[in-house]
C-alpha cells in the first residue's frame, strides 16, 4: 500500500468530508472560529512528516465551519524543512482519497505591491512556481490525475467569486494578486524582490504552490488567500522578523476565517 493509502486508511472515518482547509503561519488563530470535533496529531498519522516549525502546531482537525464539515490542517509542511515536494503534498493526496473536492488554503506572504500592507488579505488569482520543484515529478499517479495537468485556471473561478461576493457583503477589503512560492528559508534580497516584482508577482511566500499543483492534478477546486504580513519595498528595505510575520498573520486571521466561512456556507 502506498503512503497516502495508509494514511487515508487511518483517517477513513473522515471520508465523505468535501472540504479541506490549510492554516498557514500565524493563522492557527483561525482554529478558534472552527467548531472542532476531533483532532489528530500529525505524529499519529502514518507516513505524515512531522512539522518542524514551532509556529505551526501540526494537527489535523475535523470540525464545522460555515455549517459545513471540514478537515483542517493546522500547520503544514514546507520545502525549507527539508521535505521533498512529494512529501509536502502528501496530505492533499490523502484528502483526495477521502473524497475531498474543495481546498481552501491560507498562507502568510510578503507584499510586493505598494498597496499591499501588513494585515491586508489577498485573494490569490494565479501563481508562479519559483521553487524549481514540482510534486508531480516521477511516475504519474494515474489514479489521481493526468500526466500533464492543465494550469490555465488553477484557482477556482466559482470559489473566488464566492469569496469576492462575501467580502463585498461584509464590507471587507479583499486585494487580489499573483503569489510566488520561493523555497526559503532565507528571505529575499532587495534584488530578488525587484526580480519577483518584474516577473509579475504581487506577494511572496514559502508554501501553497506545491499544494495547489497537487490539488489541481487531483481535480480539486482551490481557493487561496494570503495574509500580507510585511511589505517588501526594495528601495526602503527593512528586515522582517518571524514575530512580525506571526503578529500580522494573527491580525488577518479572523478576516480570512470570515471569508472561508462565507464561502463554505454558500457551497
Ligand atoms: N518572503 C517570503 N516568505 C514570506 C514573507 C516574505 O517576505 N513573508 C511571509 N512569508
């Protein structure tokens, strides 16, 4: 049995839950908005890597948000922890085997555009994979999806429109833009920031794109929202601390939870 099948076997009581949510750095605060029914430490799930980042708690939760059952990853795996792209995306394949169809992703990101300020939230409309990695490298898992998955529309139009509609109804400011994933863990130099801006990226982070590629391969509908935790202006560059990132992610967390709640209630 492969890794994802073994994990899915242990989690089989969750099969039939249609939506999974990933909480990024500092966004564990969103747990408060979820009515949690069950929690599994990642260590108890066979094949799951252990989250090595202290800012992530590393638990899979089952609960309710917006009146819908959800599976929630509180803490995710990153390439910079030394995990392969395949390991980082194992939970997505497990979700697929459990019957998940919608994936709602949150992350912490640095703003690359002047109007993106710490504490803002940004709907991800497209991405740039700048990691040099891809979770689909190797023999294709034909039971999950095709060899060359299309990426013309990785982020679901339907879910994005629901997010826009809900933001409008709640008078929430929702920016939109392109997210670029870098490998990390070092942050960007001023010159790298200029390069990312010229490439067309609006926000930069160290997660999400691997997961989205795997989810699209599996045929899931994806929604992703970034908490802007710092603004990277190469002409006025200032160091960013993890504490600042977490503080601003925590500030943005309730807005992202509200957005996800609204989307879920319309599904
Ligand atoms: N760069 C990369 N990843 C990040 C940043 C950043 O500025 N902020 C939060 N995650």
